[in-house]
């Protein structure tokens, strides 16, 4: 099974939203966010446009201008930001896990994909921008990150 992949675009979107959450309800320019998170400015402009279109971010021109979150950071989950850039949180060959159908012995496999997506989704829906900025996480996330195995990749051909 391939590892969960978080694209650069999704990573940048979440990081940009976190910069805005850290100054909420204040605003930051695109340049300040780009510099703070080492994100290419032109790429970030497109991402901020996507976040605006999704009504998670607003912008204002002028001296006091810049980008700001449209909602309090405690009301924006990491999953919500991710969905702006990638749509579904998990898919199998471009399909939703519940829509995948397999023949023969693999027929029940879609249940595994659905369960994996749900576990992934629970963490991402539960953690808000405010949680990350405050470095205080829901107990389920704290429990998962306290597990030593959570910090190691398994199945890597190099590791065996």
C-alpha cells in the first residue's frame, strides 16, 4: 500500500492558514506568509485565491490590508483546508473508497479502504488551526503521537 501522500500544495495551504491563525483576527500580506513559511510567492498567491474562493480567507487592499481568516481558527479544521486543494481526503485510483468494487477474493477490500479513510479523517477533522498554533491537541491525537511506532515508517523496502 502506498503511503498517505500530502502534496506540496496541500502542505503549503495548511501552513499558510496556520500563519493567518497565529495572527487572527489580524492580517498578513502574501509576502510575509511566503517568507515565514518558505513558500514560493506565486504559488502561494494561487493557494490564497483558492482559500478565498472557499470562503476560508478574506483579503483587503491598502495599508491595513492583507489576508485574514474568514472564521475563527478554532472553527477551521485541518481537513477543511486540505479539501480546498485536494477534494477528497482519500481516494483509490481517483474514486471514493466506498465506490470501489473488486472481484473475487478482493471484494471486501473496499471496507479496509473505507476504514483507513475514516481513521485519517477523524484526526484531520478533529484538529483545528487553533489547536496547531497553540500546540495543544485533542486527546486522541496526543495518544497517537505518543506511540513510538507513530514516528516510524514501516514497509519501507530499505527498512524491511
